[in-house]
C-alpha cells in the first residue's frame, strides 16, 4: 500500500504559478503595446487617455516583476533549506510562498515507482547513511552532556550559577538545559517559575563542586546506616543494599521523622537530600562492602576510571514488566503503568464530573428518603490512578479549585514517556518522532495516545489517527467515544492522515512567514491569542510507504508537529520496545521503562475523559445511578468495596461528659471544653471508630492507620496509641478503667463505648433515620432540624486522613447538603421563609456551587424584600458558573429574570 500524495493541490498550485508568471507577459506583449516614455506634451496633460494607459501598463509590468522576484526568492530558499525569511519582501511574497511550498512538499515525496527504484540501490549508499546516523548520534550525545545539581532550600538560579559556574549571568545556560523538563515532584521547569528544593536540575559540563566524590564501588555504608548520594532515591538505595527495590518501605519506616544533620526530616519517600544518613534494616540481603551486580558490570565496563559510576538505568530481568516507582509512576491493577502527570489529567476529569454533578444536584422532594451512601466508584484502573494522585498531593486539592484552575490554552511542551534512573523521562512534543516496534509497542502507543487526549482540551493538543488503526488499538468501543474526545481527528485512511498533516504543515509555515517569525514558539510568544495546538499523528507504518511522511518530518520541530507510529521504517526514530516495556534505541530513550496500557485500561480512561467532555449518555447513566442510590439508600455494584455506615446508630446521651465532634473540624470536648489528644494517631483512631461504629479488628485499624508498617511493629504502635489515648481521656474526664475504657474490646473487635461517648456524626445519622421514617412533613422537618443542628462543616474537615477523603467525606457531605435542601424546601412551602433562608445558607456553606441552593437563597431574599443582597448572591452564582464555563439552568434563569425585571 503506497502513500497517497495531495496531487490535486500540487497541480492546482503549479497551474496557478505558470499562469501568473507566463500569462501576464503573453497578454501584455501579445495584445498590448509595451509602455513608452511619454513626451513632454503628454506629461503636461495627465488626463490624456494615452497617459493613463501607459501608467496602467507600467503598473502591471511592475506587479509581474515583483511576483516573479518573490517566486525566485522562495525557490532559492527552498533549495537552500533556509527557514529565515528573505530580507527583501514584496506584497506577493505570501502568495508565492504558498504556491512554492505546496508544490515542494508534494514533489519531494518520491512516487511509488521511484521509491521501488531507490530501494534497489540502497546498498550503494550504506556508508553515507551510516555516517549520517553517527553524526546524529554524536549530536544527541553532545546535547545530553551535562552534570546534575540537587536544589537546596533558599537556592536561586543566580546563586547556583555564581557558585558553581563562576558567573551569575550564566543562569541562562541552566534555564536552557532544563526548560520544559519534568521534575521529580511532577512540576515542569519553566523560566518564569520558582525552583524548589529537591529538584535535580541539569548543569553545564564545566560546573564545579556539585557533589562529593566517592571511590568506585564504595557502598557508602557506615555500620547499619547509609549516606545518601546526589541523585539517590529510596528505591535505588534498597536495590543497592537490600537487593530489592520494593524494600524501600522498610528504610522509609526506620527513618521517617528522624532529624538529619541539616535539621530537616524525612517525611515522604521521595524527599531525600544528599548527605543524609539513613538507617538500614539489620536483615540486609546485600553486603555493604560488595557492589550490586549492576554496579559490578558498570565498574567492569569502566575499568581504570578514577571516579565512581552510577548507572542511570536499572533494567529488570527480560520478560518482567518494569516496576512502578513511588512518587514517579503508578502500577495499575491490569498490568499497565502510567506517570503522575497522566494521573493529574485523569483526576481532573473525575473532579470535573463531580463538580458538574454538585452544581446540578436538585432540591429533594419532601417525600424522598435521604441517606448516606457511597457514590459509584470508577473502574479499577481509574480509581487506582486517582488514589495515587491524591496520595502524591498534600493537601488534597478541592474539586472546584482543581477544575477552576485547570483552564488554560497553553499547549504542553513535553510528554512524559516513562521512567529512567528513578526520574520521569520526557520528550519534546514539538518535532516528536517516535517509530516503535517490538512486543510492547502497542501498549506504549496506547498510553501515549491517552496521555495526549487527556491534555487536549481548550485547543491544547490535536491528535490525528487513521480510523482502522484506532479500531485495531482500542477496539470498537472507541467509536462511540470519539465525538466526546477533545482534539481527536480520525481520518478514513492513513493516506488521509498524512494529507491532513501536510496541509497543516503548509498552513503553519504560512502563519510563521506572515508573522515574520522563525518557529512556533516565537509565534506563540508574539501572538498569545493565536491558538495553535501541539499536533501529533499516531498510526501504523507497517506495509505503508513512509517516504512522503519523512519528506516533511525534518521541518516539524519549527512548526509544532510530531509523529508516534508503529513500525520500523523511520531509521532515525526507531525504538524497540521489549516485552518488559524497556526501550532499546540509539537515542535518548535507550533504557527507559516506557509507560504502557492494556486495551481495557485505555478504554476505561477514555470513557472518563468522554464523560468529562459531555458524553451525555454515560454521564446521565452515572448521575442516575447516584441519584437512585441516594433515594433508595443502596449502593451501586461498583461501590460494594466502599464501607459507608448507613444504619441508625445508638448514641450516648447528649449530656455525656465526652463529646466527639467530626462534622467540621475534629474536636473532643469534656464538659463543653475542648481537650488535647496527645498523639495524632490516637485522635485518628477515635475518628476511624466513630466513622465505622460497627467496630474494627486490630488488623483492620493497623491497615488504615499504619498501611506501610508490617506486623508485629504495627501492633506495637496500635497498643501504644490506644494506651496513651485512654490515659488522656481518663485524666480529663476524672474517670478510670473500672468505669469505662472509652474504647471497648470484644471478640477481637474494638469500638467506641456508646454509653459514655456522644458523637455528632451518630446524631446526624440517627436524625436522618428518623426523617426517613416520618410520613408527616412537619415531623420530618423536626428530624431534619436535628441533623442541621450538628452540621458544622465537612466530615473531619482539614484532617489529613486520606481514607476519610476517599471513602467517607463526599458521601456524608452529599447527604448533609441534600438533607438541608430538603429541610429548606419544607420550611419554604410552609411559609417559614426566614428559617428556610437560614437552612439554604447552611447548605451553601457546605457546597457553595450548588445551583439549586443559590437560586433558592435569591428567591427567598427577594421575597423578604432584601433585593440588594439577592443581587449580590446572583453575582456570586454567575461568577461560579462562569469560572466553570457553564450557563445557569432554566429554573435559575427564571429566578434571575424575576430578580432583575422587578428591580
């Protein structure tokens, strides 16, 4: 199958060019006399027809000369492969450039016959091709030559350049080496942003005093501890000294919170500083005096070197998938692996859907039952990615702020493709050229495709793909999603995809020429309102002629076009992907553990993106499931793994000395006065047992509170925290072990003593249960008023408990908002406008973007004659909706119309 060229455009352009160059002289010389210098008499009478004819003829000849000059200039520029514009430009330069470029791009692609002919003589030019490849490799190696510096607190680029390069003005070289690179915390380095402690930034090769030197093969172990070297990660240390990178958790547990020489402490696995001393487990598998097998092989290959050599890539055994690294990559339940930037895109999609559901949540009818239930959870791959994203971001971002702050039209500069040496490996999107082959290539293309689509909103990315290749990679399920995947263009055939790219190539080249700039980066800087997305073609080259595609790939970097293809035809871009997803290539991707997705995982992510971007059928089904669950009080099949207590809970008397308040900021009170719980884990244990009043075993509590600690150490911590908690509660309440233990233990299950501890959450659940049983609206309103009385805020508001955020906070908030909306509706219908307003205001405090509550507040304020406040509320509502690019619902528009029409 041969690639089809846009011959029609080339033929039309050639005909137009010939007509404009040959046609005017033929007409002017064949049918009209040439212009002549008029005598003095004619000059004295400019109105004479002969004079006017001569002026018109001279103008026509001048235009022809300028156009011909423009064509010659563009031809010379094309032949010399010069991208800069000519110094002398004419009014016809753009037209000439368009025609010449269209013809040139078509002509440089050889015909199928020519391609076949050239393939027979390829052997004669092997040395030439080899030399070209060696030159390209040399250029890549030259670009990659750099040193690494770990950013310290209070560092600035100016000070770093002054200290390590001898000249503060050389900070620009550091910026150039790092611009667009993904840092270890997931942030992208930009010249306009701040640098952060812990970043590993590239430095020029002449940088000095960056890190202490170590003797080759030295293990850097002193006793049962190890000194962190520049660029080390816990995974690498565990692999080097324990023989297994997965044992990094043991090192983290031994050292978490220990003070280091610089006064700082290890709080997260990814936060290491050179020079820190870390304790090692005593049951180390690798002797500290013996280098690892990988280090031995590196030392053997570099015998005679005076300095230590640390391998950048640790390749797993062949046939085994690359392992995910904490804080860098995410392993999925189905076997895929993605990066944190990918997780950010999916978390944004989920947050967008949740925010829209919150906005449109209606006021329940008085007859509806309000319960605390779990919302349907996303598919396992999507859920795993969101959980990892939340664990990597502290504090956990609020859905509304995450969505509001995500709106941008700036195209991404780089694409994360995998992991190397404990860091994320990235490639530049502009001019990206990947030709992937091997057993794992299809899974890698799926991951890169989904990563691009997740960033494609707001004209940021456009992905072009042949329809048959899309079906082969993703299956028939993709067809229904395509209209709701932003930036995706499916073409009927591969030829049409190439033609689309070629057409865009011509269009962008003309934009650059018209703006008088040399590349797309300059154009975006000079014309920020010009939305030009990153353009990437994805497809399969096997069995297809790549010559036409190759003909303009060389110009792609300047105009922001990239290619990701399956096959082995593009020599310079070829990359073999092994079954373990390790890349084998001549360039910078060699040794990278590439991200990858199986078909089912990729479709799961694409479904979520489609819902985010308006797939009404999927979104309606999801919202229907949520609303049905809220009304019926049952959980959807997808949510069976989520434990949310929905039954009525027997609570202690409201006069109990110990009160535990969870709806809002967590607080324990004795006789109405707050008390301090000495250990954070003791307070968290109280919250856990209050949220799960049915009780928890010691193993279940340990798994929630100390997920990374193994038994029996977790058991020791449990009993220590429980003992301290009880002692504190006895001391503050004047009680003792004989009267109450506050946390009872029965049949290996621990639960809060319901006789001596009053919990506001249980009161809330009990009030909802009474409201569900009530048949009379007034009795229901009394029960809901009890629930409203204990709603001070979100469940465990501000507490850094990830398990609360994932499984409990949203269900309780949704139930509280629905209960308040229902209560407000009952009071409004009964004519109690002031009480209804108070309740609706309380609902808005819990969920400021709920449109129904905001509209009710506006309506009630108007009814009470407080129009100025109503107008202010309307402004707030419109601002919230506008920040999410949404319009008011019809019912809200009617409320706003009445407000303004009567004002």
